[in-house]
């Protein structure tokens, strides 16, 4: 085969390399028509390692190291800040626990029976009842279960009589305090 000569755009002769064609197609391939040009595969270039420009690599490595250092410092600062916050929270917890203990002691002191009795006597003017002001009510249906009254104390025959006697004694005390009651 002789290389063909062709004229290019400027009407100059240009050399074109010959095109190799397969004589017979292999089993899985279709036959290439003669009019279609077949490209020749380029030979694989030799693989040699790329060299890196040190003026580019050194600043990039320095930037990466700087960012790693800044990240480490930022983490340490955050850990210290959280430790300070934890110490403040523990101090506040201790203070609140002491306040709670103090308030529980104050509550127990204010609810004691001695204090309630003292306040009832001083502020409200309450007194212990006399034995004559106590009325023992005995229900006739359950007389066997209730102990009998002591000697000298009157027993009321029914609940209605005991209530009426209690109301009469309250009325007498109230009227005597106001000065309007006259004994019949």
C-alpha cells in the first residue's frame, strides 16, 4: 500500500498515513465496511510517577497542619469551658442541697405539736377543756361495747338528748359572754 497524498485546505500536499484494515472480522465483531475509516489505537504512554512542585506541596501541607493544630486547640478550649461550667453546677447543687436541708428542718420545727399548741394558746386564746365540759355519749344500741361512765357523771339516755344538752351549754356560754342570758 502506498500512502495517499491529499491536498489540504490551502491546496498543499499533505501526507496521510495508511489505514490498516482487518481482512476478516472475528466472531463477535461485525464486518467494517471499506468506506468507514478505522482508527488506529494509540500506544499506551509510559507511566512514570508525577512530580509534585514543592512550591505548591509545602504550603498545602503547612495549611493542613495549621488546621489540625487549630482544631486541637479549639477542642481543648471547649473541654476547659465545659469543666468550668461543671464546677459551677456542682457548687450550685451543693448550695441548693444545703438550702433544702435548712428548709426541711424549718418545716419540721413549724409543724411540731409543741409549737402548734403554743400558737393556739397565745394567738387564738384557746384553753384546755374542763372535765365538766366533756360530754360522753353512749349509744344504747352498742352499750355493751362502750365503757360505762364514771361515778358522778350523768349519762344521757339518747343521742338526741346529748346533742340538745351540748347546744344548750353552748348557748349558755355564748349568752353569758355577751351578758344577755337570764336563767329561767
